[in-house]
C-alpha cells in the first residue's frame, strides 16, 4: 500500500490542512482547487507513506505531477544602475531634496496587475517616515517601470536607510498576504543607506537703527526704523515662510524697567513688525520694526535669532542700550 498525504500551507508556510488518500497505480485528483483553495493555501507538500508487511519493500513511484497555474514575477533590476541625486548617498546636506529611481522589471511570461510599491525612510532613531507614492499602472511582460521619487531631508540628520518594497505584504486576518499573487519576494526589497550632514553653522545676525550700527549709550530717534536681518548660508533651508518668525525673540525694556516681547502682530490684528522672506538669491530674512519710543530715557533692545536647523545667531543674544 502507498498512502499519499497532501499538506496545505498558508502564505506564511505554516501547515494548516491535510488530505490523505490511497495511492493507486493510476490515480488523479481532479479539480483539486475545489478541495483546497490555492488563494488561501498557496503552498503544498506531498508526502508518501509505504506499507509492505511481507517484503518490506517500498513501492517505486514513477512520478508525482501537480498541475498548476504559474504566477508572474517582478524584480528590482539594478543592472542599469540607479539614480540618486543631487549627490552620492554620503555627501548630502540637511535641507536638500533627494531624487531616487531604479528599474522594476517583469521577468516572467505573465502580466502583473496595477503595481503597488512602498517607499519609506528609517532614520537614525529607527523612526519610520513613509514616502507617498501612488499605485502604478500594470506591469506587462518584459516591461520596465522606472519612476522617480523625491523626498526632503529636513529632520534626517545622521545615518538613514531608504527602503523600497515592490508588491508589499499586508496583514490580513493574521496572515501576511502580498498585494497581488507573485512567485517570489526576495528580489522585491531594496535598502539604500545614506547620510545627511548636520547644519551646525551659526547664522549671522545684524541690527541697525535708521541704517546705522549704534553703540551702547548712543542717542536714537524716537521714531527709529530698526532693521533686523538674519543670514543663513545654507541654501537648502531658506527662511521663506511666515512660520520662520517664530525663530526670533525680540524684547524691549523701556525706561520703566519692565521688559516685554515685541510681537509681529498685536491682539487686535494690527501689524507691529513687518517681515521680508529670504530667497535663493538673497539668504537674508529681514524684520522691519518701525519703533515709536514715547518716553524719554534709557531703553534696552535684546534680539536673538535662529536658523531652521536650530543654530542660534550666537552664544549670547544681541543686546544694546540707547537713549531717547
């Protein structure tokens, strides 16, 4: 006697179901998919048990033959190199936008459905930063998909890893299932380490009264225009947004001796200070403070600024005393 056992395994290759049958000289199980769903149990194991109580000789099996439909196969193909711009993965500065592209090829004789590709970054603290990338069109036989993703590097100082997964797995009721059926997955995953250099250069702060640099104790106009500028030489982290005003602290102490912070706008929505954003040609962020000093006496102005990387304009804030 020869007994045939057919073991069905799930997507995680864990044993789930077994069918036992006596193996005759010419035996077939027709429409096997009606007994075990290939979508639910994509892996099979065949096992034969031989029983011969007289001669104790196992039967000689000519062949086991499983008829099945093959699956398509996509692979990350680096034979034509890959794109990583603007520089190599080891010479990037914080604030640069990075572009990446590599080929994904259908290496089978069957077409694939619309293709899902996941991109994400794992930073030095093991935090995951997903990169939005829409589902692509179907990947036909022999075709190559080469699309470029672009991602910012703000907040990614240090060593990072760019991950790419073609036709990713999803957890469906505890089982890991691919987005669409495919033969293998080992050639669908890519890791690319890259390093972002920290911006640790202090920006340059400058303060003038009516266009002049004053000294402690100088007399100033009670209707002075104070111009504050902060220049950051990092061209990739340009201070060009209204949120950059939060990087400044501007404090005034009048003759009464009670210090207060000068706001950009008061509680009624009136503009107190005007700001002019920096751009790629002029890296200076400007603040115009049309001051009105209503009291005679000594004032003190204190200014501190920082760039987008958090670098202060100096170890000590700008501080000046002047008379009105």
